[in-house]
């Protein structure tokens, strides 16, 4: 039975913290976890589901992002592969009070990049309960993945992850 891989970037911050919450809930029999830099991309197809976790830190496009954006490298690698056997879902960190016009924008970038492959994308999440005015990470009343706000609502992360994983489990057998 193929496993789930949790891939996150950057290291040492809230994306890593959230990735560890996801990992703790899935358990080591179901999931493996790597920061992007430590992950051997040749292993990707060994997994049935990849859960991608990252934060929004301002760059409009990954190509514009400076200092070796690991997500840019990741997406440049997968865009040439046939990933039709795989499924992806994403969780994104943001701050809805400081960045209400760009809350979790990165979820939109993740979605657009994954959509360039033939992979299946799951894990949309309702915008209900969040306070923001605009987001590239949302379409109508749903985010493209799980939105987490460790800066202003850290107490909600555990429960959001639990409910998101329960929803994912309905979309794919874990
Ligand atoms: C320079 C900078 C820009 C940010 N821009 C956004 C943004 O546009 N939208 C958003 O929702 N959060 C934004 N944030 C908030 C981060 O996404 C949030 O603090 C996140 O938890 C950081 O995760 P990390 O520690 O893994 O990087 C920004 C944070 C920084 C430091």
C-alpha cells in the first residue's frame, strides 16, 4: 500500500510546525515527512498522495522569489513529469489580520502549479470562519487547500487539521 508524503518548506517556522501536526495525526505507518531540501524527488511516485505545506511570504510569483525558493524548484521539477497516478493537497500558512488582501495567496500558486501536471487535486476548504478581504488562494467560498493562521489563531490549527484530514480521507483512502 502506497504511503502519504508530507512535504514542507521552509524549515524552522510555522509551515514546519503545521506539517508536524499533520504528521502526528496521520502517523508513521501512513505518512512520511520531509522538508523539501531533504526530499529525493525520484521518490515522489512511490507515494499516492502528497500533502504540500508552505507559507505566503509576499512574492507574487515563485519565479520572482529570491533566495533559492525551494517551492519554485519543486514545481519546475514536477512540471515535466507524468503525475497522473498521484493526488495532491496543500495546506498554507498566512496571517489574516496583517495581510487581509493576500491571505494565504500561496495556496493559489500551489493549485496552479499542480494543475500543470495531470495529478488529481483534493482538499479544498471552506472560507467560513476566516476574516479576510481577498485571497489568490480562494475561489468563491473555498480555499484551494487548508488555510492555517499560526500568527493569530494558533489554537484552531489542531482542530482544522483534524477536520481537513477527515475530509481528505473521504476523498482518498489513506
Ligand atoms: C515578509 C512577510 C510577508 C508575508 N506576506 C503574507 C501574505 O501576503 N499573506 C499572508 O497570508 N501571510 C503573509 N505573511 C505571514 C506568514 O505567512 C505567516 O507568518 C506564516 O505563519 C509564516 O510561516 P513560516 O514561519 O513557515 O514562514 C507574511 C510574513 C512575512 C514575514
